[in-house]
C-alpha cells in the first residue's frame, strides 16, 4: 500500500510560515519632549511672576489697608474725630509720598493734593464734599458735630480706596514747586 505523502504542515498552511508579530515597547511619558519642557518653564515663569506681582501689590497696599481699618474704628462720640480722620489721611499720604511734600500741606492745598490722587470723576465729586466738610471742622473752637461724621468718614474711606497711590520712589517725590502749585 502506498503511503500517501502529506506535504509538511507548512506547505498546507501558508500562514504557518509567518513569524510572530513583534509588539512595540510601551511608550513612556518620560523623558519629556522639548516642547513640554518649554511649556513647563513658561508656566513656572508665569507662576513666579504672578506670585511676585501679588506680593508687591499686597506690600504696596499695606498702609492703605491699615488706614482703612483705623478709619472704620473712629467713632463720632470722640470729640477730636476730624483731627483723627485727617491724621489718617496725612499718615497714609506720607507712606506713599515724600514726607517733605506732604507734611507742610493744610487747608485748600492739602485738599487739592488729596483730590489730585483721584481719577474717577463721580468718586472725586463725592469725596470732595466730604473733605470740604472735614476741612471746615478741623479748626473749629467748638466740638465737632456728630451729624457730619458719616459724610466725613465715608469720604476718607472712599479716598483711601480710590486714591492712586504709588510706591515711594525717588521719581515719585514731589518737588517744592509741585507742592506750591497743588
């Protein structure tokens, strides 16, 4: 009997000759491509800039915050409330501007100096009324009227909130001629 010769298995199935598929290695996220490094550096630089800006701004407004807190604690029952409110304005201005340019100001020149720091017209008008009242009550021989206290206190608080105060720098010091023209 004749043995039938079967072709080898590879001859029967052509796919049997194929080799296994090589699966590529897993792609890892590290090391980062240069574009990701650049993005990380930019984000870090932006974060540092924002933190430095926020700290400087907070430091710049420290005197303003303290002054507002102090002005809120003044009471109309105190006889010398006009002098106290005016003193708060004076100390705050001296914190931001040269002591020589602010300390000698009083009356109309002082009020004009304060109003020149306000850029918003509606706020400036309301503050001006309150500062007029405050200035008129400063040097009165009789005790200050408690009825006018809310107007004056509101004007002082609004000035502290809205005033354009710049950090004390050599370029920010007002000269004597500027003070005289204020």
